């Protein structure tokens, strides 16, 4: 039963993925992509990896998909259709897709389809939310307190950068205006 | 492990914490100072960075270093941090005039608080990067070091090239960081832990790479993503566009501070836990070095834009530095020292070059023909340009010679004589493209008097340096000579 469900889900995800790539309608392609991500979320839940599943929903469906939809609506306006790609483009895309596919397939084949887990990963195959939280705030040798704190700095830097780029033009104009006035006075 | 607030803990963390606090203070300086914001922000940043440098040099460190929650500080780490802080300091000093109108044809910079704050955030990321003892800290440090640079690249007001360069840089960077995350996930699968110790254990197992496909995939992906930051072939295509579009001070930081961080990151991994895979993959490092030398050399020959020229020259420099990673077992310490020395020397020469570029760029486009007549406009500046170019080529007794010699020596230990031959060939070819700049600078200008017509659009008014500018030029020139003639002085400073 479990196996049947797994393969069914995989088939649905692959179907969505094909739609996402082949659809000429951008909006439809984005929705199909969201379907692929939702399938991944269900897979993670089935594995018991609740944290990964939640992060997937938060980051991809909550964040990335919204961004993509915004970008689609802002840039394309009424016309959401795309022109048909040329044969050369299709061949190039297939080659590019084949490289990571062959890499991952090769790895899976060489590893005999089993993932060689080692060390602490063996003791607890999938970490719970609680243990992840404790680990992140653990100042010990195997904790991640420093990177956890650094992430907040990273977010702050990203925010400052975004604000600086967004407000830049207005300030530059006023500063320029003042100075050109001064220069005119001088001359 | 040391507990918080004990002496070794403080001595290890104080500089990093001070730098972080400084970044936050600089962000808010604009609120305090209503007038001359750019000047005051720069002053605060310079004073703070000087304090960080003093802390780095003065604080005692146990011989084995200090470790705390995936963060470690050793003597070599401190040297890296000093290099980053110096590069940031020089960048701030270089950038000051760009906040004033009329000091660059490309328009003045705005938002000093954000500009210097982002620069210091990037330096904080570099500090974390070299202190990392696990892949998570390493990755976050790498992101924190590069993410502010995307914004800084796009900070030039009303310059379409700057925005374009920023978005290009960010897209390329996002691809690189996705690649490194993918690689890290493979390494986690192979080692079962994110810690460097577990990784080193797995990497040293025999037979190493051929029997561990996950390790091989992870190592190759991480090498690719670091190759982006290093501007190593085949991941170098972003460099010329970004160098051209970014504000001059940011370009200077990209080619010195950011390059140093990329080399430090590669060192942290590939002269650390992934040392044995590096030796197994020596041929890949050698190939990347040769290709980078080739692409940088051939690219630099055809440029007339100074920034693109510097970008290609920095790709070639990445090629030289990659040679240090081709050494065999036992060459790690020599490679690390060669890289650190080389980055200091390269940084000094680069800043001297950017100093000249920034002064020439006040009244002319930043191109090689704009340098024409520099020796007549300012003999001292032309001499500084000559010193910096001779050092970049590697002519003794200037500092660049010893830097290249140390790098070649590491490669020679492992018998990579073909690589050294190609490196020497690249040095010979670099004569040609660096000398093009000098030829322009020292070419006598055909003036209007002896031609009877306006000679060119290039203004030939003499360049007058301020007192600070004179001091900076003198300091850079002295460093270029002294670093090359008595490098033992560095040893004295490092051992305190």
C-alpha cells in the first residue's frame, strides 16, 4: 500500500514537472511547479521529516512561489503566453538537464541504491523539530550557536542592502539637486 | 572548549564581536551626524577598524587556539582576519572621495551608512568564514561575506551599468551558493556530520575518492562554487562585467578583500579537512590554474577599459594562487604562508593601482588611454603606478617577485614543472599587458603647441594630491619595496 502510494505520488509529481516545463502559459507553469513542491512536502511528511516538510512549505510555497508569481505578473502583464522555443534551445536544455541527472543517477548506481549513512546520522535517521532547535542553540562543540546567530546578521545585511538599493535614487537626486544649485551659485 | 567570558574566549572572540558592533554603529552614524555624514561615517569606520586590527594583534592567544561552538581561532586564522581588516580599511580610505560630487565621472555615491555598514558586514562574514569548524558556519560565513557585495555593486546612483552588474553578480552568486549547498549535503551524507573533524576522518579513509562517490561529488561541487568566488576558469565570466559596473571602491574590494576571502575559504577546506582529496585531485587544480592563467592573460591583452583590464589580471592572479593547491602532502604550511603573503602583496599593489585609477578617473573615463601623460601631470603618481605594475609582474626586488616565487616553490615541491613553466610563460606575457599601462603613462604628450591643434580630449592639468593622498601614496610605495626586500619583518609582526 505504502509503495503504491509512493509511486502514485511520484507519477503525479513527474506529471506536474512535465507541465511546468512544457506549458506555454507562464501562470500555469508556475502553478504546476507549486504542485511539484507540494508533492515533495508530502514525501517528506511520509518519511517523518516534519521539519524539512515545514521548511519546504514555508520557504518554497510561502516565499519562492509568491515571488515567482509576482515576477510573472509584474513583467508580463496581460500576455502570459511564451513563444515556442527553437529546436536548438530544446537540445541545449536537454544537454544541460542531462548533466546533473547523469551525475545523480551515476552516484545512485555506484552506491548500489543505498545511502551510506555514517556516524550520528545512523543513530537518529531523522531529527525531530525539538532536537534541531536544541542543537541550533547548543554552545557546545557539536552545537550550531554561532551560525544560528550569524544568520540574523545575514538577514540584517540583506535588509540593509535591499533598502539601500531601493532608496538610493531619491537621495541621490536631492543631493545632486542641492549641489548643482550650489555650483550654479558659484558660477 | 572554553566557557564564555573566560580570558581565552574573550581574546578569540573580541575582534569579531567588535567588528560586528562597529558595523551596527556605522549603520546608525547617519542619525547622529546631520552634516558631513559621509565624512563622519568613514571616520568612525576607520577608527573602529584600527581598533579591531589592534585587538587582533595585541590579544594573547593560546598556542593551540581557542574553539567554541563550531568556531575556532588559531594563529593562522588571526593572520587571515588581519588581511581582511586591512583590505576593508584601505577600501574605506579609497572610497571617501567618491561621496563628494565631482570626484568621479560616474557620479557620486549616496548612503554612506549603508555603504560602510555593508562593507563591514561582509568583513564580519569573512571573519566567520576562516574561523569555521563545521560546514554550516562555513556556508553562512561565505554567504555573509558575499551577499553585501551584491548590494554594494548595485549602489552607484543612476548608473545602469552598476545595477546590471549587481544583478549579474547576484544571479551568478546564487547559482554558486546553491552549488555549494548541494555539495555540502553530499559531504554530510558521506561524513554523517557537518563537523570538519568527521569530514577529515572520512576524507582520509583509504581508498579515498574513488570508493566514495558522495565525497567526490561534494568535493567537486564545493570546488566549483569556490571557483566562482575565486574567478577561476571556467567560472570567471562574471568578473569583467561586475568589475566594470561596480563603484570603484567596491571593485577594489572585490579584487582584494573578496579575493582574499575566496582564497581563505579554499584554504580552510582544501588545506584543512579536505586535504587528501585535494592531493588526489591535484590535476584538476593544476588544470584550473593553467586555464585561469591563459584566460586572464589573453583577456587582459585586449582590454582598453581599466576595470576590465584589472578583472582579467585578477583572473590570472587567481591562476597563480591556485598553483599553491597543487602541492603534495606536507606542503600545507608552506602553501598557506605563500598564499597569505601573496594576497598581502597583491592587495598592496592593487590598491596602489586603484589609487591611481581613482585620481585619473576624476576628470577622464577609466580607460588605458586616459593614463596618457600621467608622468607629466604627476611624476610621483606615475612612479607609484610603475612600482605597482612592476610588483604585479613580479620583478625583483619588489614584493610581487617573492610572492610568485613562494607559489612556484610550493608547486615545485610536487614536481609540477610543466605548470611552473606555464606560470613563467604567463609572467613573461604579463610584461606585455602591464607595460601597456606604463607606456601610456610615460609617453610624451603631443601638445597643442607643437601640433597646432587640440591634442586630445584628455585633460592634462597637473594632478595635485592632498596631504592624506601624499601619505597614502608614500605608504603604498614604501610597502611595495619593504615587503619585497625584508619580508622577515612580517614574521616579527606576526610573532609579536
